[in-house]
C-alpha cells in the first residue's frame, strides 16, 4: 500500500512547534532569575511555537492526501481479438497504451458488439463479459459511470473480469454498441481532466470500431 509522500511535511510544523515550546518551558523552569528581556523572548517564542502547531494542524485539513493504492491481483497481459482489421487493432493498441501510461488506469477491457475485443494491463480471471445493470445503463444513457471506490458498490459483482481488488472503475460508452472499462489501483484517483481525456479517446475509438470492425 502506498504511503503519503507529504506525511512528514504535514507533521513537521507540529513537531517543531511542540519541541520549541517544550524547550522554552524547560528553560523557564531552570532559570532562577528572569529578566524583562528574557520574559519578552519567552513570550515571543511561545507565540511562534503556537503558530507552528496551528499551521501544522491546518495543513492536515487543507492539503489533500493522495489516495492509497494497492497492488492489483493478476498477471500483466495484452489480449487482442484476431478477427479485426489492422486499423482497428492499431487503434485499440494505441488507445490502451495511452491510458495505461498517462492515467492511473492499470486494467483495461473493451467490450464491443457483444464480445471482448481487448484486455490489457493487469488481467482478471474471467475472459468473458455478461453486461450487468451498470454497463447496460452506460450504453442506454450514453453517459459514463465512475465508481470512485468499487468496494462500496453492491454492483461490483458484475466486474468479475477485472482484478478482484480493483479500487476504482470508469465505464465509458463506445457509442451504443460497447463500453470501455478502466480499472484503477486506488480509489478516487481519476481527475476531471482524466475523465475528459478518457471521453475523447473513447469517442475516437468508437468511431474507428463502428467503421472498421469486421
């Protein structure tokens, strides 16, 4: 499971403030006679320590934490249906490679024309798809569905063709004939920009498949 790389930075002001405040208190206790100058310095030090602690607490709330990722269960693979035109094969290979290398996507399945055309990335155990409620709704409405944390959805059982510990899923329509299913290894990991980019790639891919599928 991936850790937050900013965890140390988030806690640093709190730790420094607490140490500084403790040292100031210890110094005050060990000093038999206080001068006016030292009293003013101590007061300033206490204020600065409190400010550091407050800053650290605010960072804990304001700075977004990266979602924790997992290692998906499954083998890496690239399966492409043979009975497609070369243009369609190239388009599928190009689109899937872009998504795997430029987004958090770790597993891709393209279902089109009642069959699986492509599986790439970390592969699930099932090689077939029987569209469930979610995929049917995506094709009927022509609107994508983003399941930000798959384990929270009862409908996750229909995604048995993805790795069993897939964290997030985007179902992107490919016209009214198919769906591109993307699996991520971290929940809430796709940004709005990712979603827009995925939609653009899916639109181009759907156009290619509708005209070149054999």
